[in-house]
């Protein structure tokens, strides 16, 4: 399972680098750069953080987790 999680995060990171490469290649500056990042990078960031939160909840709230076990008493 861990290699799959790592691969998924690396895909997001590749996406960020791809967007930044495009910004450099197109020599975008100022407002144009901000618009590109807002339009393309921000949705990736939102998706990544939602996935991380979901993975955190899934890994913490398992019955074998000491915290979950303590909370259920």
C-alpha cells in the first residue's frame, strides 16, 4: 500500500513541476503567472490536501491504532 501512496503523491508533485515548467517556458509574469497557478496549481493542491486528510483519517481511525482504541473506551 505504501508504494501506491507514494506514487500518487509523486504524480501530484510532477503536476506542480509541469505547471511551473510551462510558466517558465511561456515566460509568464505577474498576473498571468498568478492566474495560471490559481487555475491549475490550486485545484491540485486542494485535491492533494483532501486526499492527505482522507488517508490520515483512514490510517488513524483503525481499531488497532492506540489512539482509536483509547477513544473507544
